[in-house]
C-alpha cells in the first residue's frame, strides 16, 4: 500500500518556524512581521538570530500588511504572520489594495487555519480563507500537509516573486513527507497510484486520505491519492490525467466546500472532462469550540468521511 508512514506528530506552524530559521540564515532580504503572536508562529529563533529584521506590529494587522507592502519597495521579502482569520478576513482591503493590486512581493503566512484551531471556537476558525485569497488576481495560495512540507514551502516562497498566501495549522498532526522533498509551487504530488477513484486532498486532509485509501484497499478499491499543496496555480494536468484514468473524484479539505479546493477542481473537470465528484469539506457552516479530533469527526473531515465519499462517488461512475 502506501509508502508513507507517520514519522512522529508535529504541528505545521512549527514547520513554518523552522523554515523561517533557515531563511534567516540564508537570505538576508527576508524580514519577519508579526501581530503579537511570536510564540504561536514559532519564530523565536529567527528573532533571536536576526533582531534587526523583525517587526513586532502588535494587534494591528491592517498596519502590518501596509508595512509589509512598503518593505518590498526597498527590496525586502516580508513574511507577515498571524492567525489565518486575522491574516485574511480582518485585513482583506489592505491585502487587495496594497499587496495584490499593487503586485507586491509579500508573503502572508497564516497559522491556526480551519477547524483544527479547536477550542478557540467559531470566531477564530476561518473556513473561507482559501476562497478569499484565491480570488485575488496574482495571489499564489499554498496549503501544505505536514511539518516537513510546511518548512519546505516556507523556504520556497522566498524565491517566488509575487504575493503568496501560505496556510498552516495549530495541532500536531502526522509528519510523513520526505524531509528532503523538493517543493515546487503549482506541482501536485502523487502519493498513491490507483485505478478506481481519485482522492484529491490538501492540508490536514492529505494524511486522512492516505488512511482512507488504506482502508479502501482492504475492500478491493484502488484509490489514487494526490496532494494538492498549491491551490492556485492549480495543477490542472495532474487532476485531468488522474480523473481520466479513474473516472471519479473525491476532494478533501479543511475549508468550506464553497470557494475551496473542491470548487477549483470542479472548474477544471467541468471545462475539460466532466467527471462525478464528491466533496469532503464543511457544508457552508461556521465551526464551534471543541478539540480538533472532535470537530473533524462532527463536521465530516476525517478518513471515515473520505471513505464514505468514495463509496458514494463510485456509484455515480
């Protein structure tokens, strides 16, 4: 079955911190901004080693985005980091006008995304951020799946010229991708080849998709699993090649089904290869307070939900 194994649970926000530490040592143009959340973003080492390249903005996220845009004019590569809810919804006007419309080389790095923020509840659990950000012209949207991939993505976006939204999370989750895997923006990763159904997943749902594929194999169902870490630009070719082979698709994401990965995949399929598709995502709802596992179970965002979606879509082939 799958060649991927859990190397030990780690939080993806620590992957961001590790990436920032490396960038601090290798790229003198990288600067960090934070909205009073240093510990939550795991950037302590970057600050200790590069105090002159850090700006503590305080709880003033709109100002942070404006400052980040201005820093690019002098050739700096600003990484503006806060919780995902505050990195998108609270400052959408500043991002649209000062960063996206102006084409500024700002990296918006958003932790605590989705339901797995957990006990902080619905006001902090943004499930609309991918949709908000992917609709901005010129914005690259990245949602890595584990610690290793988040670290690699953090390093990779420093070399990308243009605005980027990098989304990651709070809880410790399976860390299963190779530590030395090259991160290519816009390039999907085939994790498990299959012939009966394609599971296209992003973020925390990638590992859950691998678990679902393992269970499905025991039932005689061959599931192809694709990791879409870059939601924009989307790897249309990888999606179409797999859908052509299997004839049906399940998308899985920790986001509202409206505006997320699933809708982007639907656009590709509708335009080029109409294919039955099921969505594993939140159903146009806000979250609530609870542990990450409790919430993922209640809102249908785990391996069992993915497996059930596969069984539904197979009937539609």
